[in-house]
């Protein structure tokens, strides 16, 4: 038996974690995350409604979580070339700002939103590394990674250079939450899908097409040992439910359809997926009660095109069952919610070669009585793995 382990882990950043992504620790973060999405839409407008922008920023206390970074104001008469907002006198616990009067629309300035982050403690970084060492995968897909240099630094300093191949291509998200991969085996072809257009959304301000993937669907070819050929791993991270579950269903549905198309057109043999696995945080449960039929066009969930129509197997969900296959745990208003939103989806030949699967919760917060305290936990997500016997692989 030639064992080969595939794993996936949403680490929620390796060294610095945006404050907006910690709703369990900060009761105001969930509301601020929704407000931040609204602010981004307002900032993309050709002509600004200054009162609306300022009111949203002040009322949602967005200054606690982000900054609007202005690199340049495109107006020679601007009072300042470097500030989007001006602070005004007000309550120290609730900063008050006003908009730079020279900025009347998106073409009047260069810059964007910058998330304010909190540095992870040494214990948290060590906890992430401990989980990855315990799982000891041949190849592990990761998401919410700051950048490739951070990934390489983490591998060298905390994993002892265990993985000679670190892959990360910058995605569409400006917040430093990209997808990547660590491999013990040589990496071959890489393909990014960051430029895939989303036909359902309006044009970007630069005239180009709106992007379908919030991060990417990164396709990575990995060589199998002993000259057994290679396989393709697609690492992705779908649209979150920030802004509302129903409101974001359509985006995830289109992303799932595109990944299914990628599998069918690029990674199939005789009409079936071949030697391909999709690894990702899809931000959706496999079976959701009360799904919005209109937004989902009759599907049970927004990721049905992958779970039902693409010929891929959710081995962990099938094997462990809904009660034990949860991968994400969050605490809101004192209540614990558990769900599977992270996946390793296998083509039929990989499914036939699978001998084992599991979930490592040793670093996961909130999952049960033995869970580490949030301040010491690696992530709100668990690490998933699937074992293959390469001797069974065609």
C-alpha cells in the first residue's frame, strides 16, 4: 500500500488576523462586517453620496476595524492629498469623521479599504503548526493566508521546512486572505482563475469585467511518488455570508457552477472527473433547511452544482454523517453553531482509492469540552484529511 494524504485547512491567517473576522470575540464585528461590504459598494460609485458614506462609517464604528487609505487625491486644489476622511470633534469613544471635500466620486482618488488586524500570539501560531504537523499530509490546501512570503516563512520557522513546495498566487481579495498549498512532492502546472468574469455583476470602475471569484480557484498539478503520474488539486474559497445568507447565495451558486465547469472541461476522462480534488472553504452546508429557492434556482444549497452535478464525492460528509462532519464552529450571542463548510471533494478514481478520512479538531475553538480557549486556538475551522492508496489508482 502506497499511502498518500490530502488535507485542507482554513487557518484564518498565520500571523495577523483582521478584527472584522472575529465575530465570536467581538460582538460588534458581525455588524461591522456587513457595514464594510456596504461601504465598499458606496466607494465604488462613480458619484458619491457623502452624507451616506460618513453616516455609515460613523454609526457602524468602522474606524475600529478598518481604514480608508488614500494614496492620492486627483485634484490640485485638494486641501490634503493623503486623507479620505477628516476627524472632527466628537465623543472619544465614537470617532467622528467627515469626507475630504475634494473627493466627489471614485475617479477623484486612488486608494482603498485597509483592514486593521491583530497580531496572533505565539501560542496561536504554534497551535496552527501543531495541527499541520499532526495531520502530516503529503499535500495540504490552505486558505486565508496573507501572502506567499508569509507562507514560506511559516513553513521554514514553524514546520521546519517540512514542505519544499509552497504555492500561493495573489487573489482578488485585498485583505490578505488568499488560498495556497504546501506539498512534499514536486509541483507542476499552475493555473489561476482570478480573471474569470462574473456576468451577473456590473462592470468594475476601470471598465473591466467584475470578477467571479472573491479569492481564486487555484489549480495545482502535483507529481505523485514513484512515477505514478500526477493529480490536480483545486484550492478555493467561496463568497462568505457576510451581507446576508440569502443575499450572497447567487454568488456562491455561480462560483460552484464555474468550478464544476473547470472540472468537466480540464480534468475529465471519458466524461468523468479524473485525478482531481477540490479543496476549499465553500461557506455553505451540504444540505440547508429553508434555502431560498428563487436565488438558488431550485437547488437545495448554493454548492449543489459541485456536490450533486459534478461527479465529485464529499467523502467526509458521507462517512462521518452530518452530526460528526462539522468543520466550522462559531459562537454568537452565547450560542454555538456547528456546520460543514470546508470540503475535500474527490473525483471517482480518487474516491475509489480512498482508504480513510477524518477531521483533526485539536486546534479548533468552541467545538466541545476539550476545545482550547479561543485565545490559544488555531482557528474556528478544523483540518480535514483523506488518505489514498496509490496502488488502487488508475
